[in-house]
C-alpha cells in the first residue's frame, strides 16, 4: 500500500504543541488521571491492581461491556477495541474493500475515510457538501452514483468538519438506500453524544442495519484522546472475525492502563458528557456573537452537533495565509480547508475546550488589527 501524506495530522504535528491556543481542536476538554480517579471510590485501589501483561486482542471484556451499553442492539461480542478510531478505520477498510471496489464518501471529511480506499485501489466518489445548502446532502446524487461495484457508503454524523447532523428521516433514507442495494454503511460516529439536543441523536448504523459498521472513540465526546481507545461495533460476524484477525498485524492488543481508564470513564459517561456539553454550549454563545459581529468577513453556519464548525472566510484572502499569519502574530491555531483539499476559503474552528474564550479574543484582535479596512 502506498498512501498519501495525511495533511491534517501533519499540520497538527508541526504546530499543535508549539502554540498557546489550539482553536481548531476537535476533541473536548480532557481530564487528568486524578480527575478520573475521583469518579469512583475504589478506583485508585483498582488501578494499582491492573496487570501490565498482554491484554485480550479484541479488548477487555469489561470495556466491551461498557461500550455495548452505548448502543441499543449490540452485545459485547459484537464490539472490538482498537488503538484509537484511526486503527479501526484502517483495518475495517482493509478487510472490507479490495481493488476496483467502489465507495461513496461524504466530503469534505477526515482523510482516512477516503484515502485508505484510494490506496487499496478502490474507485472513490465524493458525496459533496456545500455551505450554500447549509451543508445538506443530496440523496439523489447518492442513488444515481451507486453501481454494481459499490461496496460501501461512508458517512460521518455528527460531521467533521462542519458540525452537520441530518434529520432522522433523512438518515433512515440513507440506510434504506444501502439496504436496497445490499451495500455496507461505514459510519464514523466519533462525535456522537455531542448533539445539542438529545432528541436529534441518530441511531447508530450497527443498531439498525446488519451491514452497518459503527466506529466510536474515547477522544471526542469523552475528551480522552490520550487513552488511544476506539472501537468498532457491528452485527456482521464474518466481517468482525476478519477485522479481529487483521488486528494481529497492527497493534495486536491494547494498553491495559488505557482500557482501565476507558472503562472507568464509560461507567461515568453522563458526568463527562454533560460537562463537555456545558463547555460547548457556553462557547457556542460566544461564537454566535463573534460571527454575527463580523458577518461581512465570515460566513457562519451554526453546527447542529459536535465540537467543531467550518466557517467561510468571505474576504479575498487565502485562508492558509490568514491562518498562518494568525499563528505567527497571536499564537492561535486554526485549521485551513486546504488540509481537507476543500478550497482555500474555509477553516475549522473547535470549541470543546475551556480556554476557547481566550483564543477567540486573540482571533478578534487579529481581525481588527490586520483587516480593519475590511470589517
């Protein structure tokens, strides 16, 4: 396999740990070890008893039990745990797809969701989203692009980077199209549980379709990216077994300490999710005010879920230049749309962290100082 450079991740690697404010983070505010241990009375005692040998390849049984509770129709035996969602995507695509298969993938999107398929030799059709239509997807495009070789539809709800979340009826129509054509749904659900209204939460693909593959992770809604724990849930037994076998060529098994903390966090998930939703809600109020005040400079489509959005820079300035100058002058990091291969007019902004208000003030200073003639 020869795979293209991962633009977004290389951009983070270059800048993320060298700036004061990361205003494009997709994950929510994290926790210290001590904060997690305070969630349960005997947690420190239990931590000291963790055995640091090899762990079960498919994941600790207690962890898989807790993950299964995130779904409505999934058993622990239908969950497999990975070192982050990235490994889950990589293995799922390598097991599911072969050269000359066809996939349809929501776009813009996380590069793994289409570039791995490209590297395998698949034909990739990008299901384009457009802010002129409030990021809504076109079902007619989906149906008209399905061919005899179409193996999979790749979706990501809530969406990275736009924060788009379809209505439940629309989502079910996507599932029904997949069922009608007997093709898989690979569903990136890493931002699930960050819906601003729980009534808008979509059912997981694995819960409602036997060819649904749902990917989850501890990094986003739970704010525990450093644990490097992700998972796949699916009812397709043959696919599950193939994925489990392939994992023997990657990480083999997961970190015992990471699995311990992930299990602890999931047992207390309501506390963690509610805290992160409170941060997001407060930050969104500030973002609404900011983008309303600078409506001639930015186009803002308020997201429906998640911890990121994808505003458009309306001024005749290349967004990469805009972001790099902001970085140099204010030590604030935004993610230009060039790293999504989606033009030079958008940027990803993240609002799941506590210091976002400080970073936003720095962004406002930059806009006022640098572009006062345009606002």
